[in-house]
C-alpha cells in the first residue's frame, strides 16, 4: 500500500468522523458509497473539500465525482494525475 | 383543562456529567470533561452501536443519546410526535461552521446549523414519520410544552409525544426529555414538570 493510500484512508477516517474504523478496515478497492463503506452525500462534499484543501485539486465537473470517489484506489489515481501540492 | 388527562410516563435528565432516568442516577463521569468526551463515555457505557452518532454535532448527540436511554432504544409508536425546545438554538455548531468559512466551509457542519436537525436524527434512528416541532425560548418553559402537546392530543393527531428541552451552550448541556401519553404516569402539568426538571438544576 502506497503512502498516498494510507494518508488518504487516515484523512477519510478523520474528516468523515468514522471513529469506529481503522486504516486496515478500508480496502483499496472497496466501494466508498452504497454497500461498501456506506458514505453519504455529505461525505461526498467533504471529500471534494479534502481534495482541494490537501492536494490543491478543484473539481469543476460534479459528474466526475462518482468515478473519482469510487474507492481509495480511484481517488489516489486521480490525485497522482492532478495534484497541485 | 385537557392536560389533566395526560400523563408523564417517564423522564430523563442529562446535565453536569450525569444521566438520570426517572430520577435515578444511571451514569456519572468526571466533572469538567468536554461535552464531546462526556457524550462518548455515555455512548460507550450504554453499549450503543450507531456509527452515525460520530457524525452528529453535539446537540444532535445529546438528543439521540437522551432518546436512546429514555426509550431503551425503541419507540414502538411510529406516530409519536416530537416537541422540543431550547434557548441556544444550534449556536455552538453555527460558530464552528462560521470558523470553517474562513478557509473551507465544512459541509458536514453546515447540515447541523439548525436545531431541528436533531429531530431528524431521532426520526431517522427510530423510523418516525410523525409531526415534529422545535421551539426557541429564553428558558425552560413548561407551559409552552403543555399547550402545544395538549393541542396535538385534542386534535387527536397523536397518542404519544416525546418532549425535550435540549440546550447546549459554552460546553454546558442541559437535557430534559419526557414522554406524554393518555395514561400511565404522573399528571402532565406545570408543577410536575418543574419538579422533574429542577431537582439537580441550579
């Protein structure tokens, strides 16, 4: 698991107040929404804020969100290709 | 007066690091704990498993925990109305949200910048689709609850009402919940409500 994957999992747990979860509980390819981690629409907004705050990435097209936030893997891929910091 | 026919079935108080159910102390933590830490201790003590708890703001946590403990985790009558009030509205969360606006406004704080969101949380948890209302009044006002609840019963809209005073301001929380029904408890009047609310309150 890359540093970015671990860092992302830590941020997700902290930012989304997933108090009863640990980094090892989140699989890289696990769905974050729906049946997987069970995140909701407010969590999605928090993830958008996280991308901008921590990686300088501003999502301009909300429709991208569904693909990007599918799993930790897809977020990490997106960050590696687009990060500004 | 119609309210004489109504009964206070049971009650709960959370204040000064203590939880009382029907006047009996059921949990006590160290004085001076932050609200967040105290609420987590109550959550753990009650062995609750509801991950959404950790996403709630403190006001909603107070309402959620109070309801869980008062009802033993079950509201059978899904038409139970919720009649709540406080004096500080959602001020604590409003301030926290305002602070995030200096940099990145927090969506998860924003959704709690209304006090009646607490009622939504209770309704989601217990699958209620009932009437609910949240009043803001300067201080605990028994007549406000009596008048509104009595009207609900008079209109035959409900058979059960969960009433609550859930206030949070400057790390000082004051929770008083009680259930009203047509029978089976003490009389629902101003005097009894004050007696239940005041014993440990300075």
